[in-house]
C-alpha cells in the first residue's frame, strides 16, 4: 500500500564518530512540479528537429511547429480552448486515479517522458492520498481544479508516440481527476466545437456539432428526443428527471458547451419538485417518440418526430379529418397549427404513436392567421403537395 511515509527519505550524518539516521525534509508537491517544468524545458531544448517532426498535438494530432507548442505538447489552436475544457469538471475518483497511475509501466513510456514521470507520479499519488485521508463528505467531492498543472504535464507526455494501452491509462488518469471533457478530446471522441445547453419547461436541450459516439450515448437516456439525423443541428432534448445522465454525456462528448451545470441542475431540481405528476408521465415514454403541443390564444401548434411508415399515415388522416380552414402547415419549421376546436381529433391521432407533451404560451395568434395562404414548400409545391416537406411535422 502506497502511503505518504514512502516519500519521506532518510539521510545519514556523522555524530560523535558514528552514523545517525535522520529524517530528511519531505519534498513538497510544489517543488516537484517546479522541477518537472524545468525538466520539460530542458528536454524540449535538447530535442532535435527530427524529434519534433515525430511528435504531434496531443489533442488534434497535428504536427507541432513552434517552440511554445513543443513545450506544451499541444498546438496554439488547441491551447486556446484550455479555458473551456478546464472550466467544467466533475468530482474526482481518487482510488481510480491511483489505480491508473500504479498500473503504468515506466518502461512503456517514451524515453523523454520517463524523466518527468517519477516526480509526476509522486505528485498525483500524494494528492489522491490526501483526498482519501480527508474523505469526510467534502474531500471526495473535490473538482479537478487542483490538478490542472498535472493534466497539462500529461498533455505534454501524450505528444510523444507511445503504446495504445499506456496512452489509454494516461487519458483515464485525466478523466478520473475530473477532467472528463479533456479526456474525451485526448481520446478523440469529444467535439471541441461550440455547443449550447438550455432548460425550457421541464426539458434540457443540447445543440452541438455532429458526434457519432455522443449521439449513441444520448440515445440510451430514457425520454430523449433525437435530431432527425446526426449533424442536423437540431437539439437533443431530455426530461429534467434524467439531468445527471444528460450532463455526463454532454461533459464527455460536447465539453465546450455554453451554460452553467450548477444553474441548470438547480432549475431541473426545482421543476421536478414542482411537477411530480408530469415527472411520473415522462418516465414512461422511453420507447415512444415525443410530440409537443403548444397553446396560443386562438390556436395550438404541433411538432412531432418523424417516424417512417407511421407519420405519413397520421398526416393523411389530419388532412382527411380536419378542414383546410382549421389547419395550417409551416414547411420551414415543420410545424402544424390548428384551431382549438380540433384539439381532441389531433390528440387522438397523435396518442396512438407519440407521447404528447402540452405547453401553455402567452403568445397571441396573429389576426387572420388561418386565412393566409400556406407558404410554399421547398420543392416548389404549395400546401397540398404530396412531398417530404409537407409531411415533416
């Protein structure tokens, strides 16, 4: 078992002609980290041009072309994203960090990285032991902020070529230190593009760049609604009850998102506490797509996820059962509008396939809204066109 006492070296001094063992002053983590940074500068200065051409940015894989990048192990574009990647952290898992560190065989590290690994390993283990010794409910909930410099040193180490297993162990060390987003970027599975998270009327939504692995993880969350296709820039939405799973996925695959997790979590908790009956309903539709109904002063709008082979039938029944004067379709936003007296018919059609969520709005229906002609669809057909843009709802 590794303990703090292992780092307290002893020294021998002569006293009255005989050797006496005395405890040496323990080396602090600050001293070790300063020594590591000095070593990195020294190694960077020794590396030849050919060495630098064999290295790459730890995050994006591009070649490092300037002295500052060689010293960081990441290029200037990736370095500019440090603030966003280090700003959002989760609770550390000290036992997992220690396990990852102790499982790394120094012989599998690049020769240059071995020079800093001894001191870095001591720093990490010491920090993790300190957390476990003070695990009084607050220690284990610490964020990764205290380990930022450690993560940056690992960034530098990962700029050298190494075995896949060793690379994965270093990345997992960063992940369990709380930097989930940075670990996702280093593993090549997270998007560094901008994303946005919002909470509206009981649901969290995320709009971000296309990410296949993130799409598959979001798909596993109960009650999620997905974009029509990956990369469409439409939002993922998740019920407030599943906020924790939603944030876990967002942090790992879209770490550069706008929005405060703590603020959004507070909104979700307040909403769940205030709407227990709606939370119960939401928990039952993980296997059904969502249709959203929004009431205005004189009409209501309907948006529903397109289900191949089913939604076509619903649209045909809408056209057959509801007079044109009581319905309107906007092909630009894939939204249907109906007069209030048609609500029972519309809901009856939707309830067969969808879980319907109804939202109230203070918006006023524009005067003469249903007297206006339908906007032309993109394919050139107007309101009655039997084409894709007319059907999408």
